C-alpha cells in the first residue's frame, strides 16, 4: 500500500468517528434477500461474452459500524460471474483505486498471462487503467476470483464464479445458491500483519487460564498438569494456537452479511437445494453444518466427485465444496459455519419464507493442540529424544522430552482432553479384497532428518505422517459424520494414470513468535530459484508440515491429484490443506508451460513469505 492511500483511509475513518459520513451512500452486501416470493432469492449473476468489472474503494457498513472497503462493482463479495464451459471469456477490469490491483481467477486453467498475479504473470492493473482478460473456458464447476495484489483480498476484493458444464450434471437440484464465507476486520490488513509481527498470539484471547490449570490439576493431578503446561511453555508454543486472527478482530460473513444479517435462501419443502460453499476467508477455516439436514457432497474445488453423505465438513481458505440438501419440513434451517478456533461463526438460513430463522447452535469449546500436532507422538512408535528449536535461545536446540518420558506425556495429554491419534478416524483399510485402493504416500510415519531450515523455522516434525483419515483437531468424537480427504473420489478416472517420475519434497516452515512463514526455511525474497517442472512430466509434490498450524496450499495453472489411496479415482484439487506434522503428497501433470504461483492461501502467511514460483519448461 502506498502512503497516500493509507492516509486517505485513516482520514475517512476519522470522519466516520465524527459523524461526517451520514451523507455517504451505504455499501450494500452483494446478496441481500430482495424478493419475497417462493421462487425468488436466487443471486443475480453477470454473464455473456463480455463482462465489465470495476474495482473501487467505498464505505462499508456492518452491524452499525462503518469502515473502508475495496469492492468489485460496488459490492462485497463481488458479483457472481456465470460462464459456460467452451465459451471464450472476455472480462474487462477497470481499476479506480489509487494503487495497482489485479484479479486472479482461482482454480481456472488458462494462459499464464491471464492468471492475474503481479510480478509473476503480468504487471498488474495501474490506477485508472483497464486490463482485458481473455481466455477459453476449459472446465466447469464452482470457483471464485480475488485480487492477488498485496493484502487487497482482505479488504473485500473477491467474488464467486460459476461455470456451467456442456454436458448435463450427474445430480439434480431445483435451487442453486452460492454460500461465500469470508472474514472482515475494521482494522486494516496492514495493521493485522503489523500486530502479528510484534506478537504472534496478539489476537488469541482463548489461551489457557489459571482456572483451567486448576481444573486440570483436579482431573490429572498436580505434577501431571504442571508437566503439560511446562512442556508447552518450554517450547515457546501455545496449544490454543488455531487462528492467527480471531473473532476479537474479525466479523465472519456469509454472502457479505454478518450473523445478525442472516442471509436467507428460500426453498419449497421437498426440493433439492444446491449450496456452493466457497471459503473466501483470508485467514479463516470453517466447520460447516446444517443442524437437521444431512449434506451430500457432490463437488470439491469445482470437480465432480462420487457423492458422500456427511453431517459436517471442514474447509480451508480457497477451497470450495458443493453440497445438495433436501429440506422436507416446512421450517427454517440454520447454515452454521463455525470457525476452527471457535472464536466466532458465520450464519445464514434456509427457509420456506423470508424472515424466518432457526436456532443458532452454541459454539463448541475451543480445542487444544497435542504433541502429535508437533510430530512428537506417533502411535506404536519407539521414539528417541525429541528436539525443538528454542525461539529466543542462542544455544541451538533444546531437549524437550526423552523416549522414557514419552509414555507419561501421552498419558498427560490424554487426561488433558487432547486425544491421541488412535481416537480419531482411522485411515481406510487396504486389504486383498479392496482392489480399487492404492498405497498412500506417507501412511507410515517418516523420521525427520537434521533440520537445515535455518532461523526462520521454529520446529521440526520429528515424525511426519499422512493424516487425511483424520477429521481435524476439534472434530474428533463429535458423533457426526465428518468429511475426510480419504472420502474423496473423482467421478471418473482421469486420462493420465502414470506413476510420478520423480518426487519433490517441500517443507512448510515458520516462526510464529516472529511471524515468519516460508517453504524450506526460505521466504519468497530469499528463494533464488523457482521450483522447476519439465513440460509433460508427471511429478509428485510431497508436503511436510513442520509447523503447528494447518496450511491451505494453492498451485496456479495445474491440478493437484490428491494421493489419498483411491487408485484411478484420485480427486483433483486446486487447494489442499496440510495438517500439522502431516506428510501429504499430490501428483501433478505439468501440462502448462510458463511461470506459476504456488503459495499458502492464508493471506498473511503468503505476504510474510510462504510463496514460491513454479516454472514449467521444456528443459
């Protein structure tokens, strides 16, 4: 951001505080319910061979407070763009900001120059300029678009995109709604990042308290509880660390409306309703459920899958999940998207008539991290001494516990309410009668070698393992059927069934206390060479998460085939979530020559350095 733009924002915010903004027109959310008939409530879309989009800065009124926002065609989120598979799309984007901007078409396969990443594939859109994106539509499904310039995405520059298929879809529905989840702060994104740089846990007000320690003492005994607390303190880590920015600063939105705004989608009892969930949150993972309704997941990241019936699913920033529900009763149902750290939620309603609402569930207790999330507790393993880098020590590594202490530590963690691996969903069994399944890379624990990731890395996962068969921390033992990555199977086999020719291992690294994020210990500015693919090769990327946080990783320009053990039916994704201490592999067909972005889709992690360039060339 340039200084003039920031100063202008501060001036306008001060004017708001003085009550001088009453004469300025309110910015309306994009998807307010405007019709009252049973057939209304569908979201107006832009379509056609030529679509015009305008980026500007406006005031945004939310729950009685006014702030500055960046908008696309005057709304947050931007308008639904609806295209057709096989058409030639032309999208003219005009920038009325006082700084350069851009639009990236997330998950779309297109020429590199149309991908919309400044500094990688084009120069950006200068103030007052119009850039014309032209590309053929080669796919169908639910996608989205957003700015790829600085931190603009956090300020409101995002919107949904639907691409209708040429062939009839393999499922039926009578209603079709976009449900776009996002997060909004009245603090500027620059302020959020600055505060986190000063203190990694700046926004975490759910840390363990003295009262909680006394409760643990009663349940576990004094020495066991003390050992647990001292172990985390010795590592300079916090077991309540699930979100860098929490509900203390964020308001969580559904289609541009806060929970009190109650976005509503209408239905007639007995109709099948398609909900296109898009996580456009800059920093937020959501756990999505609709009490009273089961959801049939039919599409993930725009790709049709073999249907899976679930009660709940977790989605990371940039992922999309399409579900079909069948509300049979003449009543309202709450769409409840609870944040992973339980500090807040987005909420909307499915109802037969406008103005109806249903009970909003109580938020669940915030979960706790375990030593497994640090790669320090693996089922059935004889573990040698654990090592952890002290964040402020000059002496290199610091011993945390030996193998003799491991059993007591796991017992302590179990008593503390943080379940070990065997209490989670098990990985799907592979036996002689399961011919459709294939081995999952990393299904067996892998020992981490010496850490060469440098001062930008706080820890290493001594033992990493595939965790796709787990629902995610905080969803264990819920009694609900939670979607797993191992549930995902493509609807049909894809043409390229080659085994990968080679493997590239990439470590996800970070230093939470200093808010440094990187790949293999190097930020984007420190990485001198791109990740290189040969044109046409089949390559395996193996991600090893050495941090204590989940990371949604996005590769531009190509699909990632999630190697989840389903043989010829590997699901294709544009964004994959890697859990703490997880070793997760994807196969890639490098069929898109050019330069492409690869990054964590937690916006502040990307801005702090978790970004690389992938080059696909004929060499």
